[in-house]
C-alpha cells in the first residue's frame, strides 16, 4: 500500500496547476442568526453566548463549483497527466467505475487530453449525472444497483480491452489530487484549525489528511450512519465491507474504504463521526434556504456534523451534532459536490 504523503499532494498541485479552478471559500453564519450581529462582520454570527461573541468561525469551501461539479476533477486530472508524462495512455483510453461524480471527472479530464473514456455506473445513478457523462463524450455503461457491481464490470472491461483502469478513490494519484484543496483553503483561511469532509471510499479524506497532517490541521471525517465504510474499518482495525443504504449513497456509497484512508484515519488530529440521513437532508435543505447553495446530499453530509452550522432536524438546537467546535476554532467545511437534480426535493 502506498502511504500518501504531503509530497504527493504538493507534486499533484504543481502538476494540475491552472487546470482546475481554485476553490472559493465563503464565511458562513453560525447558529440561528443569519448575517451576524448588526454592525459586525457579516457571517460572524453568535451561537447564543451571553457575550454575543462568536463561539467559533465557520467557512464553506465551495468545491461544488469545481469543473464537473465536484472535487473529483482534481484527482482525475492528476491521474491522467501523470500517466501521460510516463507515456502510459493506451489507445483504448481510460475506464472507471463510479457512483457518478468520479465518472464525470474522468470523462472531463479525458476529453481535455483527447483520450477515450468508458465509465461504468450503477443503474441507480442519478439521471442528471448520466446525461452529463454523455455530454462529456463518455461511453456510459449502466450495471447493477451498487458501485461494487459497476466496479466488477469495469475491471473485466479493462482486462479485455487494455484500457487504463482508474479508480473513483483508491489510487494515490486520485487521492493526492483531492488533497490539493488544503493549500487553497489555507490561502483563504491561513489559521484554519479544522477541515471537515464527507467520506465515501476515502479518496478526498486521504488526500486532505495527508496535507492537513503536514500543517497541523485537524480533519473531521463524516459519514452517514448507513454508509460508514471508514468508520467501520476503524472499529474493526482493518478494511471491511459494509452495507450501503443512505440518501447520500450515490456519491458516498462505497462498500469499503481504501487502505490509504484507513491509514490516514489512524494518525493524530483525525476524528471519524457519523450522521443520520435525517440530519443530512435537513442540512441540505438549510444550505439552500439560508445561503441559496444547491449541493448534493454527499456535500450536505459534512455540514450536518457541525453543531451550529445549520438547523438540526425537527427543530432541535443542534447540540446533538457529533462535532462541537471549541471557542475560537476556525472550521472549514468542504462542500464537495453539487451534481443533484435541481428538481429533486430537499426534504
């Protein structure tokens, strides 16, 4: 197993350069007050302390504005550019299995480099992602009902055709590309204490954790209770298969976390937490109602873990959220993707 390092992330950042969009970071309000105290900084709202001072600072990294609508573009571009440097791009092109976002990123990066892309998706993939894949020129194959089914078909295709097999998350080049987010976040929030990310198979988490470890930044890894590959691996002490049954399964629905992610989760300054589907749906709705941010459930998963970030389900005060920032803590939540059907209800 490759132990992902900060050097891998730095190399990826140098490689992808201006090929990806630098992430925008926006200050968010905290707790029930929208817009902050009158006369104060917009967004630096109080969570209700007696002094009226903010308990912690909250920021959103708007990575859903990335090419293809998610952070996956970073890893896909890094993967293909690295193979082009080595002259390892076959005539059969690249192939990948995905819940949707990784496939979009692969197809986008491949089109930019003039490389054929064949993408395998479960039949349950959102139609909006399927249509966008076709728009990027990908050959789309729908197989089975879960990511694992698509992955098996993709492996067979690569063996039969000689296509370069990429991966949605379990590859050092993919994870390192995702980790380039951290340097950009630090440019906006130099004294960031904590970065919060949603976790599926763990590519984003592994890359972010490698860079964050270098800078002494805490990482909170958030998963739905019914889609908990990394959390279960930590509990078992090894990578294990888990059932997948969550509203965020289309982007976070990996049956198992990558060994890289498990290794990263065992380092200091990492915390794994779980959230309910109800909390995810509530967070997604609140992101739209409060900020007019239209994200997918996978992105809302990260937000739902932070006490005070959005309203809790059923009108609760959010104190039961699994991560409660300390006074003065600077927290950046990565909104990792926005590839949801705009007509899909948020409740």
